[in-house]
C-alpha cells in the first residue's frame, strides 16, 4: 500500500475511524440464528434435507470475526480496507475541511444531498473502488451478497464520513476535557489554560494580510501557566501568528524544546 499524502492525512484518519467503527460493530454483534422447528419423531426422511438459506446466512454471520484473533489483525485489516477505499474517493473529499465544505453548496449537493446514503449511492461516490476490497470483506465474513453486500456495508461509512466533514469544530473551551496535559511540557497535574495559536491582538491583521483564514483564528493549544508565559516571551504576536501558529512549529525550535524538557521535570512537593 502506498502512503497517504500529508494533505490528505486528516481526512484519511476521519474516514478510517468511520470504517473501523463499522467493522468493530459488525464483528462484535453476532446475529441470532433463526429458531428451527422441531420435527415430529415419527417423521423419517430417507435423505438429509438441504439447509435453509437463512440458516446458512446465520451460521456465516455467527462466524464473523473468527479470523481476527487479536486486535493487531483487526487493525491491519481496517488499515487496508480504509486505505484502498479512501483512495477511490473523489479528490475533493480527500482534502476538504469543514469551512470549505460548508460554503460549497454544489459540493454538498453532489455528495450529501440525501443523507443517510444507501447502497445505491455507493457506486456514485466510489466508482473506481478496487474489486479486491469487496473480495476481502466477503472473504472475512464481513459482507454477504445475499444480505449485505459491499455497497450496503460502505453506505453508512460514507454517511458518517460526510456528516463529520459537515460538523463544525467545537469551541476552544469544549476541548479541555480531551487535553491529556500541557501540550508542550506534558505535565498533567497542573491547571491548563488555552493559548490562541494566532494571538487575538493580531486577528484582524492576520486575516487582512492573508496570513490565515478567519475560521482558523480560534485554533488553540492547552498549556500550563509556565509554558503559556514562555511562549509569549519567546516571540511577539506577529511572529507567533506568522511562523508559530501550531504546537508543532513551536516545538521545532531548540529553545522551546529545551524549555519544555526542563519544566516538564518540575514536580511540586506535597504539603
């Protein structure tokens, strides 16, 4: 498998999450077998009767996931299916973000005019899907043409993916619960506050001069007080807005890394 280009990585991860969720649900939810009627004891058949088709399907569904003996196997399978399916998506859907998607009525009409999608919509969005994807899903018991083929299986995956693209990002304060610690020094036992990666003092200038889009102005990082103050000592507002508007860009600088390593070792003594 070829690697996903950097500009497509974000949407690929969204798509992989949607697909892996569907896979996990499929293999962890066994479908009950239909009840068989008991035959009268006096009835004797000269030859064994062929199993009913619904019993065959139920037996197959009960075996779904038998080939995934550990989570690594499932992760590898999900990666493969997600990668091959994502590569078949139209190019627009591989890189677009919420703000562009929300403003493009034509794009929404083309791909998401009637959510949720059905199996009939899948070939329209994935016209060049590699047949190996369908073969793999069938071979591992994920799909069965008699009940749920590849188009029907992928329809809710595509629905979830498109719905995510059309969901606005949450307000900065709403992301605090997900912060596992200061995004610079890693300390998780100290209070955090959010740092506007594009300082508010230069929001107007940043948009007017084309440094950033208006919808990106609320991007934040959760920092401890010490790291927050260090960042504002490290560079002025304009430099932060133009050159250091992500945590990764900040941490690429040697002085910032040295600071983060040093302050990350500080622990307060209990009293």
